[in-house]
C-alpha cells in the first residue's frame, strides 16, 4: 500500500481545539498525520478525521480535527484517507533471536553468532506487522541489547526494544541449558543461572550493568525445555522476592515465566510485575492477581499452539515438547477467559519465536474468542502494555507527548479485530517505516 505524502494541504472538519490556536501551533510542527478515523485507546472510543501533529523529536505535539486546522507548506503531510489509525502495538513477550522454524537439536547446526543475525529479520517482521515496541524476555549473548543499539543508531530497522539480556533461573531449570550432556556443557554455570539469594541478586545487577531494561526470571518449568515440566516450581517465593526487590531498587520491572499454579502464586506474592504464560493458574492465583495492591499483569500466549502443533515436528521440535504443548494449550486458553472475567490485568504477549514473528497479530482474534471485546484486546497491546512497562509517557496511545508510533488498517478493528492481521501502514516516531 502506498501512503500519500503531500505538503501544505488543508483539510476541513470541526477542531478539537480552536482553529486559530491550532493554526499557530501547526507552524511549529514538522509532520501532520491525517486519517478517516482514530481509535483512542485511553477512552475506548473512535474519533473522526484526526490530525496528529508531530515535532522534530518524533513526539506528538497536538491532536486536532482535520477539517478546520491548517498548516503551512513546510509541514510534511502523511495522508491516510479512508483508513483507521491506532497506536503502534506492543508485544510484551518476544524472543527476536529465536527463529520459529528451528527447533530441538537443529540449533546445533549453526554458529553462535547466527542467532543474533536472525534477530534482525525478526525485528523487521514485527515492525511490519504493526508492533512498534517489543519486550524481549531473554536472549543469548545479549543479542536483544545489541539489536536495540543497532536500531537506535540507524544500523538496523525494527521496533523499540525493551531488552532483558539473559534470563535468570535455577540450575537445571527452564532458563538453564538442558539439552546437552555434561561433557559438552561449560565448566561454569550458564550466564543468568543462580542457586542462592546472593547469586540471584548479583545476576539482577549484572544484567542491568550490561543493558537490561527488564529482568526475566523462570519461576517454573516450561514447555520447550528438556527435563522440566510446566507445573514444577523452580524458585522459592523468597528467591523470587529477592529478584523483585533488587530489580525494583534499580528501577527495573520483572517478568516471571510461570506456567504452574504454585510458581504463579509465589511470583505474585513476591512482587513480580508480569506473569508470563500463567497457563495452569488456579482460582487462588487469579484472586491474588486481581487483588494485589501493586499491579500485576498476566501475559498469556494463547495463539501460538496452532503453529507449534502444525509445524513443530517438521521444524525439529522434540515430541516431548510437543506433548507438553498439547497438554497445556486448552487449559491456558480457558484460564485466560477466567482471569479476564475475574478482572486480572492483562497485556498482549505472543511468545514470538515459538511461532513466526510476522504472524503474531493473529493472537487478537483468539483473545476475543476467549472473552475479550476487540477494544479490550487492543488495549492489552497498547494502553495496558505501556502501563505494565512503566512507559506511559512514551508509547501505548496516540496522545500528546508520546512518540508518534501509529499504524493504519483498512477497516474498523473494533468491529473486526482481524483487521490487525493486515496492517497497511506503520509509522514510528512520525516517519513511515512500512
């Protein structure tokens, strides 16, 4: 789809601010973005004929009604007539350096630096799909931190990345390397692996030292690891609290991989900020999450099983991993419905890398199928995600002061959320990138 960019064109409609004031304000802008409709995720309403003014720093300076406001010839006009615009989407659980089509022992075919190279394409695929911000929850060799730096310095194209560096976990747990025999493992612990409170505290500090902006910890076993079961708790509540307290002291938030009910409850009690997967959460865990004074958010990847079951074996995923995936999938979806109905705060998390990064928009329809309205699903990937990140001043809404990260679709996503599976235009920081 081609975006029509013009200079100095005037539109007509009633203004959200007075036309006289806006005429003066517009002179200080560098770009104006117009469309037929705009989804305001803060109010949950749709606005007609928005005009979004963007400053040289890529942030929104004012929002008006395009039918009355004027701007001069020095202002670049991005005209998306006939389209609906929304804030750039946020995926809270991705692995950019994990190609979905390489599973199990197939990873041993490639050199260590291969994975960082694949992350470049994954980032581009997510940006093209409309995700202008992603939280990368765990990466070998700090590939996520390096890619973030490359994007910010103009050497690569991709979304804004909130990186975790290495995931933290217990020896033999889901975040550890569990596929190799002892003779092929390193003589020392894998990066991020710790077996005492002091070691865990050190690992929080170490990840932050080298660029982590969120801490990822594995509280339970997992689906795509070897010799762990999803329900197994692998860190105690006290150990998880050490991680949360240390991270919060440094101004970082914590994401806990937690499938099992006991591990989920321990993470909630310990002060963890987001619960990843939350597959086997029980009624007590749901009540704890809904009632906790410091907000806790569930990030539940309820879409990717279609891909893993259809393509996993062909990609090299071991049958034991596919077995765990089958056992967990429907339970997780049913618990998504229960948690949402109970008022648990929810964010969008796809676990991209388990499935192809460019397909993650398909999760919106599954979220709606399991209880959310379209606007709630959209808010999970915009307003809610920004709150869970602590980045409400930067992303998550089309609002004054935030980055002009904006996507456009042809139809009405509030009537048909599957419009988000086919994003037509992506704008990041006021510039068209797709």
